[in-house]
C-alpha cells in the first residue's frame, strides 16, 4: 500500500492525539478534583473543546479529507487559547506544552 | 435550569445530527452496496467527512463553546459540497436534502 | 435504496442521540454552573460517559455493525446508572427521563 | 497532579489509539483504492467498527470511567475479529498487527 500520509501529517496526527489525551484527562481528573477556577465554565469548556477539535482534526487527516486544512487551522486557534488559559490558572504545564506543540504542528498543516 | 441553547441553535443541532445520520448510513449501506462511483475515494471520503463535521459541530454547540461558529462555517462548506456530489451521482436525494438543510442552518450560526 | 434500519432500530438511534444531547448539555451547562455535588468527579464522569456511550451506540447502529447489540447492552447499563444518580442529586428530570427512555430502547436492541 | 492512569492503562490507551489510526487509515485509503473484497460491506464495516470501538475505549479510559472495562472487553472482541478478516483478505499486515496488540492489551484491562 502506498502511504497516503506525509511525514509532516503523521507528526501532526501524533500531536493532535497527544493533545486530545492530555486535555481530556487533565480536565476530567485534575480540574474536577481541584474545583474552583478549574471547573469555572469558561475554562472547563475550553479544555473539552480543545480535546474535541484535536480528536476531529486527527480524524480528518486519517480519512484523507482535503478539508483537514481548515480543521487544523481551527485546532491551532483553540489549542493556543487553551494553552494561555491553562498557563493563567497554573499547575497544568503538561497540558500547556501539548497544546503549544499541537498548535505549531497544525499551523503548518493549515498553511 | 436556564436554557443555554437558543431556539436557532436547537434547530441547528437537529439539522447537524439529522445530516450526520443520513450521510453515515447512506455511505455505509447504499454506497458500499452500490459500488462503482459510490465507493470512488473522493466521493466516499466526502460522505464520511460530512458525517464527521456534522457530528462535531453538534458537539461544539452542545458543550457551549463559542468556537461553534467556526465549526458551523466549515460544516456549511462541506455539506454544500457533499450535496452537490450526491446530486451528480444520483439516487441519494435524502442525503442531498439533509445536507442542504444543514448547510443553511449552519450558515446562520456561523454568521 | 433498501432501508437497512428496522423501525425499532430507528427509534433506538433517536433515543440514543436524544440522551447524548441531554446528558452532554446538562453536564456542560447545568452541572458546571451549579458546582458542588454536580461537579463531584463520580457524578460528572458518569454524565460524560453516558453521553459518549449513547453517541457510540448510535454510530454502531448507523454503520450497520452487528456488534451494536453489545454496545446497546452497555448503553442500557450506563443510562440506568446515570438516571439513578441524576435522580439522587435532583433538579435534572429531563436527563433522568432521556436516560430511562434510552435504556429501555437499548435493552430491546441488546436482547 | 497525581496520575490517575496506571502504567497498564497508559499502554492500553496507546494501543487503542494506534489501532484506531491503522484501521481507519487502511479502510479509507487502501480498501477504497483496492475495491473488490476490500469494500465488500461485511469487511469494510468491520474495519470502521474496529476504528470506532478503539477510539471510544481510549475515551473511556481517559475520562476515568469504571465502565472502561466493558468497553475494553468489547474492543478485544472486535479487534480479534478484524485481525482475522484482514488476514483472510491479505495485504494488510500492519492492521493485523495493530489489532492483535490492541486486543491483547484490552483483554488485560477487561479482566
């Protein structure tokens, strides 16, 4: 089978799934246990939205839809916003790092 | 509980989930059985991409993310393209109709 | 196109998607705003798990996988548990009702 | 943050997401291009069902739902069946390997 995914796309799928894992697990474990700012609707919704756009962007790359570019562009936006909000609240450096790496990778795919 | 979803958003979630159902079931039953043009990669991938963006747009509206606007904008694009391709091939009028209704509803949410 | 979904299956897909909508929106709006018991990890995780199993069970019925029976069986279990927990906490009657209807419908598909 | 995921669970999430990627990409690229037995409804539906149960099992482990055990049990069943069917048709060894590794890992989580 010819490989339909470029090396750059494979890396982007890696980063999207890594960020999906980190955001979803952090929201559902760390944030729910910590409470306070962590479950404030704006922050928590952003975490869940970030997990979902990462999951969907990976899906579009895997199925080979040319529309993955637009999804990756939106993913870069949401990841950047999520990284900033996690940094503001603090104590979620793994999530900040995963979001920044994913945003950088998605930005290249969207270009 | 205060209802966070406007009447317009509820309708858009309805249309997104209806289109998700129609595109996914049509691809996985009608298209796989018919073969030929129906399983040609460009068409089949578009059907699956359309089902997925509809599912995700509904999800973003349900969680209350403000980013639903961008997802709905992309959803309107993909649904319009899917309607045209189903019309070109023929025999999938339910799918054409669901895609057009969803595109119209998503366009309003994106505005 | 021959219709691959029985009338009973169509109803079950309806109930699964209705329960997915109700559980996800209630968790992300009502529960996050109310806090306290509503964002206690055990309850909130159950709401999100219920939304996800409903979404997945509908997906398996739509793609026509014979494994939908096992997913529907698990969906009935989780919906019943979610209905009980929402009833215990109170103020989420729409969610209780959607979970009970979905559980009943999924139990028939699983049989 | 205390880590809620055991080493064994982390490996299982890895295997589920690896199998999701392999099955979905193989179905949507290799199978659609090859046609014939590869797009025969029973085989293609099994590939898509396998991708979806892997995606969902990972999700249940990430959110920390105790119901992940039942999802992982079902995932092991579907992956085993998918591996056998890919082996029967041939030319999809990467998919066979990913399915077998995922099935083995999920079986441990389900126990």
